[in-house]
């Protein structure tokens, strides 16, 4: 349980606030599906990322918003993802 009363489910840690948003869009989400069905959990994470990217003014803001709209958590997440991306890119482009 998070400090704000929400919960995070499954490997992608989908927050419970998304359940209502999914249902409003005709996606039959539930805590059980998010927690116990890995494929659905990963589908949900992809859907959320696409949703946030579409709404953001730029790619990295969308990535940060996927994690949190709170500026300090948003910036921290962007830094972590960017560092991982840079490491992967560096390995992929070595001669």
C-alpha cells in the first residue's frame, strides 16, 4: 500500500488508479488481472506509456509521466531510464 492509499500491482507496478481509467475505456482491468496475469500487466504498462507519450510535449516528459507527474519523481525516473538507455546504446554500437 502506498502512502496515498493506492496500490501497485504486478511486475510493471501498475498503480490502482489506472483500473478505473482502463474500465472507462472498455478495458476490463482489475487488481487480480494486474497482479496475477503477467501478459495483461505488461499490456497495461505499454498502454500507459503510449498514453503518456501521446499527451506529453516531448518524448522524455512522456517517459517521466509514465512513472509520476510529481516533478521530483518524474525527473529522477527520466535520469534512470536515460542512463539505462545510454548504457544499452553504448553496448549496441561498440565496434
